[in-house]
C-alpha cells in the first residue's frame, strides 16, 4: 500500500513540475517557469540530437538523499538547494528508462542466471574509452565499490593495521576502514601552483610497516585531481617498495574534463606495479545509477583477486544489471554530452567565484563533478571555530554547513568529513542544471559577501 502512495506522490510532483520543487525544497529557482512544462517523457528532453541538461529535473519527493535528505534536518523553508551528495540531478539516459520499462513488462523477479552481457559491456567500455585490456574472467561484479574495497581491506590489512589515504579524500574511505576494523593514516596533499599534489616526502614517511594498503582515488574526490601516468607510476612504485597493496578507486573515471586523461592504474607500463593492485570501478557516477547497486573490481594478479574474493559476496539485482548493461551498450552519446555540459558548468563555477566571491578560494577541478571550496576566510568571519561546540556541531565545518543553509538555503558537505586538509573547506556537487547553479551561486554570494 505504501508503495502505491509513494508512486502517486511522485506522479503528482512530476506533473506539477518545478513548482513542486520550489514548494518542497523552498526553492524559487530561475528555471522554475521554463521547467514547469516538462513532462516525464524522455523524448521531450532531446532536440536536434542534443539532450537537455538545462531544464531542471525535479527530484524532490523521490526519497533521494541529495534533495530529500537535508530537508529532514532543517526547519521548513531553511533548506533550498541540495548541492552535497554525489548524484547527478539530470534525467537519466533514455535508453536506461526504456530498457527498465521493457523488463518491468515481464512480471517475474526470480534469481538472475547470468551477468555475461554486463561483463562484456565493462570490457568494451574500458577498452574503447580508456585503453585498458580486461580479461572478462578477471572481473568480479559487485553491488557497490564499498563492498569490494571493504573485502580488499579485510583481506590485505590485518585488524589493528592501517590503510594509507592521500587526503582530502572521499569520506567513505574512513567508513570502509571502520567496517574492516582497521585504522587509517592520512598523507595530506599540498596545493602547489593552484593544484593539489601528493606530498611525496610525507607519503613515504607514512609508509610504515603497519601500513598494508594504499587507496589511490583517481579522479580524486573531493579535490578533483586526475592523476597523470607519472604520478601513478611514482606512487605505485613507492607502495611496491614498501610492500603496500594499491587499491585503485576509479569510480569517477569517466567524469574527466577536456585536456585531462584518466589513466587506469591497471594500464600502467610496469607489470610489477600493476600486479600489486586491485582496481574498483562502476558506471554509477557516469550514468547516475548509484541506487541500482552495481560495480566491479578486477586485478591483473589472479592471486590478489582470489584474496579479495574470499571476503566478498555481491547481492546484485536484476534491474541494476539491466540498467547498467544498457548504459554500457547504448549510453555513450548521452554521457559524452552530459560530461561536456558538466565541463562547462565547472567553467561557470570558476568564473563566478573569481568574479563575485573574492573571499572564497577555488582550486581548478580536473575531473569528477565535485568542487572543493576554500571557505576558511568566511568561516573565520562568522566565528565558526568559536561557535561550533556551543551549537552542538562536530566540527567548525559542520557549524558552517548549518550557517550556509540558514543564510543561503544551500546545503554543502563539510570539508572536515574528508580527512586531514579538509578543514576550512566545503564540498559542492555541480551536476545540476546551470539554471539551478546560477541561483545557488547568487544565494551563496549574497550570504558570504555579507559577512
Ligand atoms: C571515490 C568514491 N568511491 C566510492 C563511492 C561509493 O561507491 P558505491 O556507491 O558504488 O559503493 C563514491 C561515492 O560517491 C566515491 O566518490
């Protein structure tokens, strides 16, 4: 019964268009009127071979963590824009909706017999787009990057030992380590000429005997680095010298800006370095399929793969397999257009900050749809350090998160969740219509320029 009510509510909100978004999230978005005419039909969102990423797609009321999550935390009206959680706001590639619709016409949901077409899709996608030659039998399908990395940590890092993380880094790495009952050690990156770089000296110092795994996040969330071949080889060789296994998390591998190139760790021209690694990937960021619970990992070393497999069991779903398989097979054009759109959005963000928000520091993003903003000056101006404990916040950045919601309606992720070096920063997701981004930045600028 509750499902039916949920569906009706979604249908209502969809047909009400962005007016519902404005009401539910308290947004009066620029795109509201133009978007009100939108329907749920995919075809209406494509013209002249171009997908429409500009018209805001209403996600409010669909139990999505990006928009519906923060709304539960703040008094009605305070929260307006969900710019945190790493999911895209775009309507998904039409081929995905079509394939799912077709599968739903068959009314039986017993166990699935094969993932062969999915595996073929993974091989083809990685071969054609990224130049890495994968043996289908070396690919293990998983229900997320999380379960794969946790299995690897359990396998390679005995309880009480450590995984090394170059930070600021994805907050999930710290919870994966907790799930594996191991400790973490951060090697904080340095900003050199406006770009985050590994601190090689510090990194090597941190490679002590109790460090048994190193996470190489490429592209790096939240700093947006797309690591070069030289950087990957150097970090891979250092890890090998210190007997540390490399876990390459490449979930953002497709979301790379023009003039940058993602180099799969497994494609490096040093067999010993490659054989000392396991790679984790998915197209859940590429096609916004996070809730479809599908990912994979592989290693060129069968021994390493076996070790991870001992601790891994995937629970995948038929719909997830259908959605992911068709995305690999037919989604390429949609993604290329989405990626080009997000590249432009990064330019918009960079220019906006430079022109209108002089107190906010910006580091140029090379990949991912996240941006990591230096808000330390604004935090100092609003007294985040002095106030956070009194307000019951875990860190000054969490205080600032609340401050931003109350003063601009914009919800961002606190930098302190991303390890050492995240202080004074907030993470922002830019995978939205630029109409929404413009409203978000106008609201942010008004708030931060007023202190
Ligand atoms: C670097 C990185 N790894 C892993 C994940 C989570 O992956 P999954 O949802 O497949 O477990 C995310 C999600 O944002 C991420 O950014």
